[in-house]
C-alpha cells in the first residue's frame, strides 16, 4: 500500500484529469478471517459505483478509501438481491449441506423481482378490473333473464339450460363453454395457488416440477385439496350450488381479516423496503376494508336476527 501522502497526491492528480477517464472503479478485498467459514485467503475484485456521474463516483471512492465497506453502505434494509456463485468440488453439495441452501430449479419460483413490481401491480389491476366487469354482467344477465321469470338454479348446468329459451342457442353455448372453462381453471389454479401460499409461508419446498419425495408438503396439500373437492362433487345428490354459495359466503366472512393481514405486510418497511403503500393507496385500502367489515357484520346480524322477525 502506498503511504498516505503519496495516496493523497495521486488522488489529486486523478481528480484534475477526471474528464479524460470514461469510468473509475474501486478494488476491494474481503475479510474472511472475521467470519466463521474457516477460510483465510481473501478475495480481491473490482467494483463499479452505482451512478453515471464520474465526479460522484470519484467522490464516493475518496470517502471510502482504505475503509471497511459495510453492507448498509451498499444495500437498504429489506432490499432483495440476486446472488451468483461458483462452487469447487462437488457442485451444489457444498453450500447446500454446509449452509442449508434450498435449490430452486425454475425461475418462476423466484417470486417477483423489484424491477418487475410495477408491471406486476398493473397486471393485478387489469385482472381485477376484468373480473369485476365479467361478474357484473353475469349478475345482470341472470337477474334480467332468469330471476325476472321466477327461475331458480339448483345446479350449475341449469343456468345454461335456462338461458336457452330466452337468450337463444348462442347464449346457451357460450355460457356452457365458459362455465366448463371456469370449472377446469378453478380446479387446477385454486389448489395449486393455495399450496404455494402455505408452503411459502411455512418455508417448505414447493414447485410443480418437484416429486413427492422432493416436496412432500406441497404435493400433499395439492393432492388433498383436489381429492377432497372431487369426493364432494361426485357424492350422489350433492347440493353443488349450495356448496358454491357456501364457499363464497365463507370467503366473504374471512376476507376482512385476510385484507388486514395483507395491508400490514404491504406497509412493513422491513419487508417491502421502498415499495410500501402510498398514503392514497392506504386510504383506499382501509376504506375498502371498513366497508367490507360493516357489510360482513350486517350479513351475520341478518342471519342471526332475520329482518322479518
């Protein structure tokens, strides 16, 4: 290492001719002796500074020269980072056995990256909007065509058959195909999404490309949900419409509690970093939760104390 005076003079020379440089970088080395990994030889490598302005880069280098770079100087609390490494010897067995690292085979299992967060949120907005529009027209169609004629639906197939005399063959066919499509998607997506959420929350191995041996909890939950649903549907004389309505009612009763928990996670600075809800989003979210809570209480009250009594 050069002496302090020589270093200062060299820095002054470089600073005077900064315009002649395209980039400046810093050479750093690790201190494995301060850890318990059993390694002594440090790694020496070059780092770039995260700004396009060369004067700012040089200023940061001057401030940190001959000093330890703490992790808080590079990352913010709660920020996520991709880590790449090469092992020597037995491939992934070393870090997996020594540090308990979980292997992830598919990039779809890595969650949403922070640079894709805006696009992901837009996707949720569009999906929710389309869902609400479709639900609105289903309600309007059933109310104007079926309810006005005094027709009650006891099975899902009766809805499509009841539309045929009033709305024509095309409406009957489109409704039947859409109903079948929704049933197939629901039977696949709902169990697999639930399995992912539970396993992610519990820290269990998960993935549709895993075997029962690799991810027993994930595959067990998925199989159990599909098997239970199939048994309920195949029961002779099972009230399918009542089961669908009952599941929707239970979901509605639990929704305020789920939303409160979700909002608390979204506003957790340690978890979300700079991606917590803004004040406007929080006002909208808590307003929605408040309305849903009032409606839920009113619904339960009308069941316990019917309005006609």
